[in-house]
C-alpha cells in the first residue's frame, strides 16, 4: 500500500471509550488525514505522519489537519480498541507474541505488519480478526504495547 491520500475509516469499540488528546507538531508542511497512524519523531516527540524506523507510535489521527510550514496540534486517539482494514488481521496473528507495527514512511493502517527491524514503533496487538482475514480489531492501548513502545 501507500501513505494515505484521504481520510480513512475510524471505528472504535464503544464498549471502551477512547482516550484522546492533542499532540504537538513541529513546523511542518504535511497533511494529517483522519485515520492516519501518527508517530512522533525520534528525539523530538513531535507528531509526524511520515514515520521512519525507530519512530514511536502515538495513536490514530481523529481529525484531518493541514499544515504549511507551521506548528500546531492534532487530535490523536491514544487508547482504544480500533478496527483496521489490513491483511495482517489473520487468525495466526491474534494475541501474537510480537506486536503490530507499520512499514516505515507510511501512515496507512492497511500497511500494518509484524513488528521487526525497519518498522515503526509498535501499534498494539490484534485481538479479533474478521472471518476473511482482511480487517480486525486492534488494541492500541498503552497496556497493549511493551514498556518503551519501540521496536528494540
């Protein structure tokens, strides 16, 4: 897949209210689409959607925002059970001993893969795939990630 070019579907389990907060960006020119996987730049803690290896996952963008060389804030869902359309959502990956991550340089939930070297910090764990293995529910809560949230 590729980085998002428009808003993605954002669905969370209503049985567990999501925790949201604003996350600061640097002076960037970028588009944060609703549903984008948001990471923070290593060493700065500022929100970015053009992740690189060793970026830490922050959450899922809850509101589309555009920036043209300015700093600002984006609303991010930090803790929730989220539905993502991704082929990683297969029975074999349920409660995997590893964690889900995203390919470097992508903010697209369709690009969720197994955490490994060359991927962003972990997103969380797959808790319930659909029957076709093309989408599923992921726990992106802090407790669903290892203590530092990195791929180390």
